[in-house]
C-alpha cells in the first residue's frame, strides 16, 4: 500500500475574516491550530492550518483568509462539502453547541447508510459531521469543551459536485486506485482501502446547477496523500500518461506537492507525508508563532504590520 494514494491529505478553502475563522475552527469546532504562516504567493495573507495534535494527514484543513473577500458560490466544478468523522452518539452535543454559538445547521440525515449532520462555518462553507459505518480508531484532538467522546477524528469524506461524473471518476479509479462503493441516483461513493480514515470521495452529478464561483466559503483544492517524494513522482508519471497536465514538484515546506485540474474542473493536489509539521517547531509548540517561508523572513516586520490581528 505504500506506493498508493493514501486517501485525503488536506483540504484548502477560502475565508474572509482570519479572526472569525480561527475562533470558529479552534473554539467552536475544537480543532488545533497547527500552523500560522502566510500564503506563498501573497505574504500579506495568512495561511492557517487546523487538524489533530500533530497535523496528521487526513485531518488537515487549511485556509487563505482574505479580509475583503466576497462570498463565493458552491456549484459544479468544485469540492463542495467536507465531512468529518465523529463518534456515535455525539450529534446531540453538536446540535446544542451549534445552537449556543449561533452556527447554521440542518437536521441529521442519512446517505450511503451513514448518519450525517450538516452545518456551515461563518463564511458559509458546507461541512458535515458523519458517524462512520466502520470503526474509526484515530485519536482526536480535544479541548476543555470538546472532549474525545464527541470530538472530530479527521476527515471522513469530501463531496465533489460535477456536471458529469464519468471522467472525474476515471481519475479516481484508473489513477488513484479508488473503487465505486455505492450509487444512489446521481450520487456516487468512491473509497480506498489503503487507509482507515479520510478514505471517501463522494460525487454528486448535477448538470442543472451553475458552475461554482470561488470566494469566501468555498473550497480551493483537495489534496490526496502519498507516503513520500518517490511515490509522488510515480503519480506524476501516471497523470501525464493519461494525457493530463500537471505541475512540477513544489516544496510547500511541510510537504511536497503536485497540482492538476481534473476534467470536471476541481483542482487536485497530490501531497507527501514528509517532512511534516514539526520541522520548524516542536509538536507541543505547533501554531503558537508566525512562521514564514524562508524567502519572506527578511521582510518579517513589514509582513507582520499588515497581517490582521488574531487575538
């Protein structure tokens, strides 16, 4: 399995207020702030990473918060919904918590034999809490208010909304090694058995809704996980062999990446487990300091002066 796609590595989305984003994901949802850094292409914008204690692949949700960002619109050609695995019996806790914090949420529903609770973050990003059919033994990060018996364990699934499913499905099956696990009308579930959690991609095929529009409250890209750079480059060759354009290897400090846009319009990334988040601060200290990519360190004072305050 080491030369396989190991499920979801991380997901990156767009937000507006960095402070509201930080407060929601750490104080309400109970995730850990793993890294406080800046956008590689725009150092006047934060890049915030959230996840479990050590930033395990399959738990990492990241944001580019643009303070003046307009609200985006979920639609086709996008990863539209992010599912988090939670323990059985935790929905009552979460609904009460959402009520107390003014979080927009829906009633529990079911898909593919699993219960899920839909909700939205402050920018309208679609999220779901899911009680998995299969045991999820991942250890969650817990806070004083969100204990392990209710806390999120990391990603369960990501939903891609597409005008047509066929060509995207072929990427998942023919290149990434996923298999079709179920179909309900125009909803399709694909998964990999190479990893315990963060293993599911759902596709919703709907040619009657408009294309998504990027902005606050929408997903920017979804990253699939591989063990190391050697496997990463093997997948680059596989993607090229199928006739798709893909970037060269890019160093993202905490992982190495490739990017390509799949036929349905979703930006896919393939990212490595190595080197991980503890290369520039200890696991105990994760998220406490502003860390800059080396090329921006000489400009730290100027960058810190323009970044929004988070406390």
